[in-house]
């Protein structure tokens, strides 16, 4: 047993079909002339001329990733691979390395020798930002990935990611971090512990 | 574990959290539970080492026998008053002997409370640098934190800092901040490796593991110290920062390093098809819990210096094989070359390899037998230094297996050195594997042609007229028979790096050689029949194959 569907009431002119076609074409034609000859500034046009013209994104828009810097410009990233573990699109490639002899961070930190994000494969879910224990990766740039003709242009490496600024222009993170070797570091290290 | 018990005396048992646990003579509570696959939380106890009982993580409540109780004040939540109470004195399960009929609780509130407290104490000065720690993901501190503490840290002051990234030797890096002083590494070096190079100094939160003065950690079992370390204090320089353990999958395998045939777990990244490390797999009959450094690092040869495609000799005057033929039908080129030597009535030599599996070698023996040979040479890696712990002086994993396969096919194995030493000049030598212990220049003097079915680049493959890539132990299944005569099978771990299974190449060769000899399909044994013969290992196949060999001669 089917459910009875009420048929729409149609006037005679609607049932005649041709007047309705003319009505529709008149609307189409009017939009054509409006879009072609009217000025965009007046707000008559619903679309924008992307990419020359862009809409304002909401504050929490997830843009292109950036890697935050420390005070000395080195990446905050310690190459723990939590972001690439969390990434559902598997678009983050990291090769860790170790700070060498004589570096105050030796033993406390490793760093990404290679850090590449494939922005084409990325689905901009923000899981990498959630997973990061060091506030090293952020998506607060507000930048929509610009178009390019080569796929390689979408592979952003560590040098590019470190230079991309946040929407407010900062390349650091708002969360302070004090590490062994920094003059702000509160702890006692072996040299100051007296043994 | 499966010892026969006399029927008159049933095996004694005790109860652990209501479960009956059988007792072997001399068992502690922890060990008896471990045999049953029940884990009482522990750090310092290891089934292969002596009992130290210093981590206090395995405290359990024993409610039978003479129960010891301590008077305590306990807060009454209803009234807010402290009232007198008693709490049971807990016993370390690793050191307390399991007594028949004992009533033990590891999950009682008292025991769980002790686990919580010990866990909190061990983490007091822990740096919690899990993001940069290689142990993260397989760390007992993490596991037991989730099991027993799962609570925020209450200590707000800066943790005590101790040396980090101290290089103990070529293989091991030590981080004193992560160390919980369980002394497993120290006991391993002293008791198993018989080289007491590690010890500890200071006490309390200044405790750290140190090397003996003037020494580095350089014995042959250094990577085992990392393996026994329950936390991230000791890390392997080979594996350090290469991969996170949660990306790796594990497959059981057998070490190909020497005739001991240690059982291994091969950890590989399935996304890359790459091996990252070998770990010992417990087998009381073979390697107990241990492996040597060379064995653990032998995974590297699967990815290093591999023969990636058919190659031909670049020597002056060597006949060039056209690239078209070399890359599309190298096996036919090889078959024709072998047939050519047979037609010229020159002598032909087949070389089996003790470093390869029984299956690969059986295929070579069958090829030799089909061509009418009953004498096959046996090559292998040169001997290395053995010891009394695990390392066998024979560097080859499968000498016994090849010998067994040869005697089953009624063939004679001769050492490959005879190829060079004998006065015979050979028309051609077919060498299985790239492992060898002969002087390659002298070998080239002794033979007009040299063909290699091998895994690795190197002197032998470079000197060969034709070298075809085949699969290594990690990419195909096989069997090694160790020096004790135990046959141990392993299966493929990673997808092929390069080449084909050598058994498949060799069995195809049988048909192709016979076809090249007389061009008739009538005498060509089908590959399927031959594989069947190989799989069943029946002798019925052999006479007919040998007969064909005789006929073409």
C-alpha cells in the first residue's frame, strides 16, 4: 500500500507549460544582464571573483599548516610523529634527527630533519593540531592553499612551513615553552645540581 | 611447562585472584603466574635473570599462612575521624615462593593501591618526554600508568635532572632520567653476557647506571640490554628515531646469522615494506630469551646492497647478452648457457648454499640430479667467532638442512673450496646465493662461466657472467635446520624487494635446460610435477628425472 500523495494544484497557464518557460527564461536573462553589466561593489552579485577576490573566513577557519618557531627560530617540533599517527589522510612525512654533541638540547630534544605535508592529500580536519604535544603544528594561518599547476607545489616542506605566519603575523606560538639550555628554564640541570 | 607429572601426586596449585595456578618446583608467585600467561605488574623481574626484587611493583596480598598486618590510621569518610585499622603487609610476588594452597590477591584494593603508589613514586622524577622517547608505545611505565595510576601527577616541583643521551658504546644510548633502576641491564651483562661492564652508583633520586671505568659497552650482546630495559632508559642507536613502534607490525621469523637459529620477531613497516628491527622470540629449546648483536642487526642485509635486477659481467672479452634478452628472459639465457656447456661436454658444477633455506637448496639439488649429477658443492659464509652463549662458529643457518636434503636425494656434498683446489677446469658453475668463502679471482680461473642466483651485490655477483636476483629470507618462506638438528620454518615478512623465489627459478630452469638440449617438449618435465615432487619430497620423482638426464647425455 502506497502512501497517497497529494498532487500540486496547477493553474491553467502553468499546465500550458510555455508561459512558465518564458517566465524562467526572463529570470535567467535578467541575472545575465545584471551579472554582466552591474558593478560588484553594489552587492547585486551573489558570487565573488575567486581567487582575486576572497570572502572573509571565520576566525576558526583551518588554513594551511604552519610549524611554530622557538625563540631562536628553530622548530618547536620534536618529531614525535603523533601528527602523522593521527592524520587520517596520511599526508605528513617526517624524518627525525638528533641534536648533535655540544648542543644544549642534546638528549632532551630531537627535531624533524624532513617535515613534508602534502596539502593536496590533506583533508584539513585539524587532527594533527589536536595531537601535537608541543604546540608545534598549527592551522591558524587563515591561508587557503593557493592554486598551482604542479603537484610538487603542494608539497610544503619544513622551511616553507616554518616561514608561514599565523593570521596575526606571528611565527611563534602564544604558549611559552622553557627548555633546558634556555635562560628561562626553571629546573636544575646536572651542571647546577652539585654532583 | 609440559613436564609429565606422576599420576599419584597431582601438581600443587595456589590461587591467584580466585584462579588456580599450578606450581613448578622452585617457582615464585610471579613466575608461576607468568607461565600461565597472567601478568602481575613488574619491572625488575625477567624470566631469564636472577631475582632482584627492587622495583616493588609486583607487591601482592597473601591471605594464607601467617598473615602479617600493620596497624594504620584510616580516615572514616562518614565522620571525618581517623580510626585505628590494620592493613596487610604485602609481599613481592617475584621473590615470594609459590606455596601449595596459598591464597594470593594481585587485584585486591590493597594490592592495587600499592601498584598505584609504586607507579607514582617511579614517575616522580620521570621527565615524561614520551614524544621523543623510542620506548613510547611499548613502555611498561605507560602501560602500568594506564592500568594502575591513570591519575594526574601531584608533584609540582621541577624533577631532578640527570645525564641524558649518554653514549654507552657503539650500539646503546643511556638516559638516566628515564631509568627506574630495575638493574635488569646490569644483571644481564653480569649473568648472561658474563661481562660485568655495567653497574650503578649513588642512591635515591641520584641513582644512575654507569659503565665500568675505562670500558664501553662493547660485548656481543649489548642490544639485549636495550631489549630487557622495561622503560626508555636504554635505546638502540640502530633503531633510535627510525620509526615509532606503533607503525610497525610484527611477524615471527628465524635468525639467519648462524647455526644456532635464534627465534625472532621481525618488526616491519607495512606501509613501506621495510624491516626495522629483529627482537628475540622466547624459545627455551633454542635461544631462551636472547639474541646476539650481529643477529639482531642482520635484518639490515635485507635492504642493503641487494641485487636489484639481472646483471651480466662487465669483464673484457665477455660475451654481451643483449639487454632485451637480459631483462625479459634471463632464465632462458641461463638455461641456454647451461645447455651449451652440456653440449660441449664440458664439466658443470652446481653449488648449494648453507646460508639459504632447505627449499631453495632442494630445488638446486633436483636441478643437478635432473641433469645427471650426483655430486654438488656446498658453499656458505666463512666461519666466524663463536662463544658459549648463543653464537655458533658456523656463520650459516642451514648447513644441517642442506646435508639432510642431499642425503635424502642420495647426493654427495663437497666443500666449495674443492672447486678452486681441484685440477678440473669447469665449463660452467651455477652458484646458488651470493654467500661464499672462496677467492673469487681463483674461482674465475677454475671455470669458463659463472652464473649466480643470489640476493646481494658484491664480489661474486660482479664476477658472474650472469647474476639473477632472488628473494632473501625476509621475502619468502623456508626452513632452516640448526646445528642441534631442529628444523625451524619461517614465512615471508615483507613483500619482495627484488627478484623471484630461487626455488621457482631453479625448477623452471630444469625444463628450459632440457628443452634447449633437444628442442622437444616430450622430454620436458612440467614445472607442476616438479614442484609436487619437491613438496612431497618423494623419491619416486628422482629416478625419472635422473633418467632424462642420462638420456640427453
